[in-house]
C-alpha cells in the first residue's frame, strides 16, 4: 500500500481541481522509471482511467493507481508534500530505497 500524508492530500486535491480532475473519482498515478542520478526516478501524475496491470489503493481520501511493476519498488511508501521556502514539493518516503540522490527525486535499491 502507498500512504498519503495530510499535507500531500491537500496539495493533490488543489492540483487535481486546478487541472480539471475530480479528486473523489480520479486517480493519482504513481510510478517508477529508469533514470535519475541514483538509477530509478519517481513519476507522479493524474489520471481518470486505470489499466489491467494497475493496483488501486485509497488512503486519506485519495485514489492511487500504481502499475504492478512499479508497486514492487513503492510498497510501503508515504507520499508527502513539503512547501515553504526550502520545500521540495512532493516527497516520496520510500522504505525500500537503499540510496537516494540529494534532490530526493531518484533512488536505488
């Protein structure tokens, strides 16, 4: 399962509404792709459809879609949002990551 902190939930609802998505019905699609300083990087986007290979979760009133391949890397992750002057935006607290880069946008196992 992937968890969504309260700060991330508020930002997701705001961004989804701004971009024409329905935060109650539509999904936050979370994934992993090759690349980045540490080998793998996170993907985050909004979607209104799911596929056969998706695992679907709900946490903190947010619907989350993750492809099964990406889920292996993301199980147990908490999605947070850090704002303010030194904020990084969305932050993935991933217990599976052995090493992360300085910006926090990529990791390795």
